[in-house]
């Protein structure tokens, strides 16, 4: 694979967009997270690969996406650690791209002890550049696996 030097700035901007989402979620800045989407942006969640199955949920637009994020308030802390990202630019439209980004998300909560719900997530995104700003137009959140671990108190 070769990287087109003219798209390096776009690649950096798209990575920064995904990082802003993770940071905003962990800081519970849900209004800011929703604004990372286009006005008609879509957020949907799937158990595993989304192809051929209905979403667990689907939210469209800033208000619905912000309300969906409120569900994370049941956790004491979340931590979304991003890893590899594969970006594909639309050859017919320089203002469109798609990407798959891997994330290990940790969700800490209390329920007869302290627990960590660890999720292996892939963000399957479509992006649009509007007024020279990249935004998420469609995010399919694919959860590949979940593991619940006890949190041991430091000794």
C-alpha cells in the first residue's frame, strides 16, 4: 500500500476526529461528541460484523446521538484506547472517505465489587468534509467481544 502525500493532512485530520470522539466520550462531553457528526449523521451499534444483521440501536442526528451517549453515564469511568486505523478515500469525491478503526474500550462500574467491562470495538466509519472540516456521517460500532473482569484493589 502506498500513501498519497497529498492526503497526509486528511489522514491526520481523520485520525484527530476519531481521537476527539474517544476523548469526548471519556470526558462525558456528549454535546461535543455529537457535533463530530454531520447534522444527519448516524450512529449504530452491532454485535460483531454489521453485514446482514439489524443494528442493536441506531441514532440519527445530533440530539439522538447525544442522548445515546448518556447511556455511558452508568459507568464510573470509561477509557477508549484507539489502535490501528485503515482509511480509504473515495476516488470520485475528495470530500468523502471511510475507515475502520480498532478500539479497546474499558468501562468501570460498581456492582457488589468493582468491575471492568472490556470491549473490543471496531468503528466502521464514513466521513464527509464540509466547509473544510471532516465529520462522521455514519458510524457503525461493531463489538467483536466483551469480557467482564474484577478490579483488584491496590494492596
